C-alpha cells in the first residue's frame, strides 16, 4: 500500500500543487485541553519562484491513509508560518478549528481562550448548566458527558480568568477534559473513549508484528491510597467528609462541595485519575489513521505488564520521504 494524504486549503485541493516541494507533514491528536495541530513543510529552494505564504486564518482540511482510502482527520486554521534556511523551507502551522465549518476559523474560541472575565457562579448550578451558558456565549453547542452533566457545583468565583481556563480548572476536579471541537464545547470524562457526539470509539488490537518499537514505563511513586472530599451539610450546619479508596497516602481535595453526591463523584474521579497514571506506553508503528486520542488499544502477544488495554493520550501522524508512521503515547486505564 502506498501512503497517501490530501490537503485542501480554503476549499481548494492543493495536494498536487505542493507535491513537487513537499518535505514532511505532521498531525498531532491530543486528548488534553491542548488543541490538535497540523504542520507541513515545503522546500522553498527556487529563488525565482518563491512559495506564496498563506494568510493567517486560512482553513486547511486533512485526509490521511493509503492509496485511495484516505480518512478525514479534521479542519484546521493557519496561525503561524516559519521560514528557515539553508536549505530554504516554509513550514505552515495550524490549530484545529473549533467549528465544523468556519468562514475565518476561530474567532469565538479565541475570545474564550484569551478574554479574562470576573464573575461569580452561584452554588447549586450543575456542571452541564455552566458549560451550556459558556457555550451559548461563544456560539457553540454544549456537549457534556452524561456522567458529568448533573454534578452540582459549589459557589465558583471566576476572577480575571478566561472561560476555557475556568472549565479546564473545574474539569481537573472530575478527571475530565474541556475543549472546543467540531462546533461544540466539549466536557468529556477522561478514559470514556467516546466521540464528540457520544459514540464509542473503536478498540484497536495490536500485536508485536504490527509495531516498530515499544516502551512501557511503570511508575513506582506512591499513589493516593484514599481521596477525601468535604461537603457542607446545611441541615446540621457542619462540614462532612466522604472518602474513596483506602490506606495511605491520603489526598484531600481543595474545594468544598454542596452535597454528598457531588463530593463522592469528585473524590471518585480524583482517585481514578491517580490510578490510571501508573503506567505509560510509547509505540512507534506504520501509519494508521484510525489511531486517535481517547481511542483504546488492546495489546496482545507482548509480555505481562504490556498486554492489556491502554488509553491513547496522544497520537502523532507523520508523512515524509520515509513513508507514513504513527507515534503513540498511552496510559493505563
């Protein structure tokens, strides 16, 4: 099979145009708050025919795969251009567009990231309600995991803080991630392996013959034996505690919660997140466009400590003269 990619700029297919000067292309899919990214490098060796630089905000669509079976990877907005030499090259860098379709890219989300606000959110608001409010302010649709939407929040102060920073800060308390993608403001539970629309992502089985190299690191640092969260009991006018896990060390959550159910959910999320960080996986292998962040890998035929299910935290797809390959960073589930 012959590696193939397709690149469309502002609705015009430029694949054939750039092939003569093509050097490399890299697409990175990240499960964290960091935006997915695309960059490609072209040779700018001909001083009489320099590459025309794309405008900031230009849209790029990427397909990756083999032969005529390329898979759409997403829509991106150009935000940086790098010129270097010798040899002279032009590198175009782009970030994932928050909208499924976009006239200029990411205006509303740029405000979400950079504009600082000061306001208070009253106790009793659900996490889903907060995401809905912020999404509407930025012209996005809310997409909140079913397990997260009903969580009742305590009083929250947003002081000189952007909306995305606020959501990211709260998401950490519930082992979740918050990011704009595909026209939605997404709040997803880490490790649930679902698309923005809520459909399960496929589990990809890998055996040693499919992998170029692999490495597993098993952390021996002490994990939280018990996570404690505090909630305010209005009936008795006292603070009460809930705990998840057992033994030492004990990790106490910083925020006070409004009810027992919210405190238990937060403590469970914090505990689960600590357990998952025990092992990390690195894999290099031939390119596979189906490997994306939050997908699951089922490794078999390796050895104990490696075999089993892993969560893809980051997937980097690279195409150059050597072919198409993937670099995967995974973590235990």
